C-alpha cells in the first residue's frame, strides 16, 4: 500500500523488517518502485528474488516490464 502511494521509504522499511515474504510482497515492492521511477532498484529486487530462490510469477514480470527507463529518477 505504501509503495503504491509513493511512500517508498516507509514501504522499504516495512519490507525489510517483515519476516517471510511471499511473491505478492515482492511484486508489490517491485511494482511500486517501478511506477515511481526507481527502475534500477526494482530490477535489483527482482534479481534478489532469484538469489533467494523465489520463483517469480507472471505478475512479477509485468511489474518489471512496466518501468520506463527514460523516467528513471536514479540516474
């Protein structure tokens, strides 16, 4: 919810302290970052899913593909 509203700092804190994270949690965080222009961080989380042996679902791929590289604020 926080990531959809653009409160990414709060969302990241909650994400970090939460124990077990389902694919839905990862999708919400990746999607929120991607929508708000943090594509690199969204891709980093996507890669972290792989390192943790979490299998992305269709929604995960849609979220990753939604960010527009030209609108990435991190650069």
